[in-house]
């Protein structure tokens, strides 16, 4: 298949495919007229790359998965290097989740304090002397 068909079937652009080529993740064969030619195995590679990027993996992190597929494995995560990338990504996600949990607790605490302060302000008794006055009447400096 040509680059346009590969892009369409993989749900990406020809520009992206050329970029993958420039990074060594995808290798095009050339037809007799010089056009790039790809096979079904290339479609699997591009789909693997796109899936991992959708999960938040950096492009370079996809390399072990691509190399695993290129080595003939039925799945890109069947190789030790791919498993190590998964482990590293899970550790990153765990750290992000832990930090989000901390932030959530801080925001919840701030909200609780703010709600308590707002409730106190609404129910606070006013002095009889100022109860009927407006803010303008509270200003005695000009008198």
C-alpha cells in the first residue's frame, strides 16, 4: 500500500508517517516508480505506536514495542524491553496519581475551611450600634 492508504487505515497523516520514518520507527520500501510502499506489518507497527501514544507514551518509548514486532513477535509487548517500558510508565503514573491525591486533599481542606468561614460570616452577630447603618455611615472620618 502507498503512504496515503497507510495513513488513512492507521488513522494518522502522511506527515506523521514520514516523521516516524525519520526517527527510524518505520521503514518504507520503494516501488519501481519511487513511491513508498508499505505492508500489513507496517500498519501493525503504526497502530502500536499510535496506541501507546494515546496512552501517553513518548514516541521514543514506543521503540522497544516496534522492535519487538519487527523481530517477528505477534505482539509488541512480548519482549523484555517492552515490559521495562511498561514498568517505567506505571511508576510514572503511580507518582502522578499520588501527587494528585495530595493536591485533592489540599483542595478539599481549603474548601472546608472556606465554607466554615463563609458560614461564620453569615451567622456572626452584629453590634446593635452598627446594625442599622450602611457602610457609608460607618465612615466617621469626614464628620
